């Protein structure tokens, strides 16, 4: 008789959306809890402190999930501690695996980010221009500390070893359900793999020309999502709306496509792709009819890096190295 | 001391690679800064390879293919042209110098042109200095 699988969830620099996706399993999660013992899931579910995690014996957690990227010194510390305490570590969701939305902050300097967040944004009232500091002496006697904002973002695997990767922003609840089943049955691929169906978004998309019987043609006119209303049935790429479906894992079931929105690649790269954005460029350019279309694309989408690396900025080796150098140069 | 840049060159086997061969046969002189990688077609060069080369410290990357209309596979170089145009913009938006990347059409008959391109590109890179993403003097040392 096997014991329950000791499970931990750690929220690093994310929004907890991935954890909500797990909670969305509702009854299925309750059933799974017969086999899972939650030893750490703060602050969403269990009231266990970081200190308790630090006190656990090494390798005592069977399965640990991390959602969110490494953004500050607290994320860095807790992820390292969790790695030490766990046998299997899963990077869960787009931030943990690829960097996620917040990683686009690496395209700016720290000063730009702070000024936007604490000074210039519309809803901010900060006449003295005070920035948060890692240490603050209150009333001359209370030494208060908050985590230090790191120079650049990192994915989990850029900091510690990771056994499995799960993409999605957040991972689709139905896929999370399948995943929990696979984990409990011990039906897992070799370490270092993505846990995925392995199919592209196009494969599960109802608009795929291969299913609807349309002829695939080179794209002549490039459109943004704000340009008119896309046809509900036709492939978005064929209509000129830049969609990343062909290079993105389709574990989401094509959720965005179902509501007329082009894919932006949160599911992570399909197997064999090292640099998501570069492969997007390759795929999009090859579908364009001529160089006018390419020129129109560059003109219409005003920041290529923020477009093709929407969810995967930090995971690109080049971007990560540029970000590391950026603060030294600034 | 001026530094010798480290250029990674992707050359299509039908045109630019043949052009490089001809440059040798013609005894054309050009700096020993380029490391050529033979590919079946310039359309085979994934932007990923170029990003990888830069991330690993290459000072420059040259992609060479056939002139328009000459592609052995008919449309390979048209696709390359589109890809590389967008890639250059991506490099710039990512905060990397786009001039470190160069796309050239060099046919199998243009041995001197190949030598000229490498010489020009080497000079340009010498002015720009080493790739900021690596330390050292451009020799990987």
C-alpha cells in the first residue's frame, strides 16, 4: 500500500492564475486528494509558512509545482529551497517555463519599470517620487525588509533543475485534469520533457484549412486584431491575422481561436523548437506572399520582440543574455 | 590592436558555398574571420540558428543564398528574404545591433564578390567591436 503522494505548490513571481486553474478542477481535485497530500500550498490553499518549508527534510516532497517566474530575491530563495526538498519539480504554466507576460519587462530598464509602476501611471499618486526600497527603518527602530527586485527575470530552469514542463497561461483545467491522472498513474515521460499532448494548436483548431477543406494560400494583406471582424469559420492566418497556432502546443483545445482571437503562444513551443519567437518569425514569414506583406507586418506590429516573445521572452537564450547585460550598461 | 571578428556564415550549397569555393580557386584574398556552414538552401537557415550564434558570442552572422530566380528549390530564397527582414527588426526590438547580421545573394560565379562581402563585413564589425554578449577579445579567449 503506497502512501499518499506528498505534493507542494509554490507561487513564485506569478499571478496565481495557474493555481486557480488547478482549483477549477473542483470535484475532480477532491477525488484526486484521496491520493495527494498537500504539504505546502501557500497562500492559496494551505496555511503553511516558508519557514515550515525550510524545516522539512530534504527530498521529502514527492511532487512540487512552481508557477511564476523568478522576479525577486524571495522567488529565487524559495524556489531553491523547494528544489532541495522535492524529488520531482514541475515548472507549471507559461511564466515558470518560458518567462510569461512579466518577462517582457526585461525589454526595459529597472528605472523605466519603477517609474511606470510608482510614478507615472495614471492611477498613482506619489508626489515625492518615493520608490520601495529593500530595507526601511520605521520610526528609527523597526527594520522592515521586502524582497529585492532582481536585475532581470529568469525561468525556473535557468535557476534550478526542472523535471517537467507544463505550458499555458494558465494551463487549461481539462488538461490539468488529465495531467493529475497521468502523474498519479505514474505514466510520465523521461525527465526534462514537456507534459503535453505534443500537438499544435492548429491540430485542435476547428478552423484548420485541412479540416474545413479550404485551400491554403500565401497571405497578401497583414491585419491586426483591431482591423475589422475576422470570419468565424476561416483560418485566421489565411485571413491575415497573425496567429502562432502552428508552433504552439495545443493542450488548450484552441480556446482563443474559439472566441475569434489569434493564438499568442502561451502553450509553449511544440517539440523541437528551442527559441519560440525565432520560429514564429520563420513560420509567419514563410506564409507571406511577398516582401510587401513582410514590410506591412513590420510596420503594423510596432514591437516585434513583444509580439513574438509575448510569453517566452526569458526562455530565449539571446534575450536572457541581453537582459543580463542590460543593467550593467545602463 | 584591432580585433578579428568571429563571423558565422551560413552558405547555400548551390550558390554562395560554390562562390566561396571559387574565391579560393581565384586566389582571392579575404580575412580569415568567417566560419562557413554549408546548408542545402538559404531557406533552411532558421532564425533560431542566428539567435543561437549571437547568444553564444558570434560577432557577426552572414547568410548567403542565390539571387532571386536562381534558387535551386525555386522559392527558398524568397522565404529567406522575408524571414531575415523580420528577424532584423526582431533583433533591433530585442535590444541587439541588427547590423551584426547580414544577408547577401552571392552566386556560384561571384568568387570575388564573396571575398569583397567578407572583407566589408569584417571591417564593419571591427568598427562595431566585439559582440557585447561575450567578454574577451573576439577570439573566444
